[in-house]
C-alpha cells in the first residue's frame, strides 16, 4: 500500500511518465506544474516519489520542457512526448485514462473561465479598489469596481468575485432588467434553496 494513492493508482515510474505525457496530450495546451500536480496527485492517481522522479526524467529526456509565458513556468509536451502518449497510452489502465481525461476537462474549463474573467485589487489613497472584468474575446460583458476600506475586505471581495462570477453577472442582469423572478431564483441558489416559499 502506497500512501496518497487509491487502489489502481500508479507507483511505477515508467507508467507515470506515460501518464504525464498522456495528460499533456489530452489537454492540448501547456499547464503549470501545480496544475499537473492537482490533476495527478489531487485525484490520488500517482505515488508522490515515483511521480517526482518520472517528472524529472521527462524533463531530462526532452519529452517535456519548461517555457516562460506570461510570467509563468509552463510545461510543454514536445514531439517525443506526443509520440509516447500516442504509442503507449493503451498500456495505461482504462480507469486511469478516464480519470485523467475527466480531471483534465475540469482543468480546461477552469483555465477557460480564468481567460474570460479578470479580478484585481488596486491600492488607492484611501483604501482599495477591487475590479471584476468579464469578457468573451474582445466583447466586454461586465466591468465592476468596488471600493474596500482595508486589505482584508478587499481580499474577501476579490475571493467572492472569483468564486461567484456567474452569479454576480446573472444578478446584475436581473437588477438591470428588473427581473424579480431571476433575482428570487438567484437568492434561492445562494441560500441553498432555503429561500421563502
């Protein structure tokens, strides 16, 4: 029994190398090491020590590489890594492949949401301004600025903007269009369905 992995999880460094290449191939775009950790370790798919060793070996062999983009170190799957993913993916258990694809799709959805949403905190002379911008390509859907008197409140607002972007957008539309039913439904959702009957 290896700590940190579920039954069927991987401990063999060779298989984990294939799994890493397969994940990056499925995603079709570079990710950070932290994001890869969240998929593979967050889902208890790999043993930590074997995973760390496999990761370092793939960097040395040129299967994957690190590239600086937008101030982040991103993992890029090279041709050698793509070939490995395509040729050897069938050696991975189907249950593991399914979990990786599912977790990978969740990660892609989150990355897409991050591209469409910008949340920032700016220091002002008398406090902080928390900004939320929601856009679809070049089209700006929503731009909200909220004043916070101190950093603690600014961080709380930033977290709410990040965690509840969709609800904020729906609420603004409902308010702007005087959609009372929409506001009641939103209030019900936020209170876990405990609103007034």
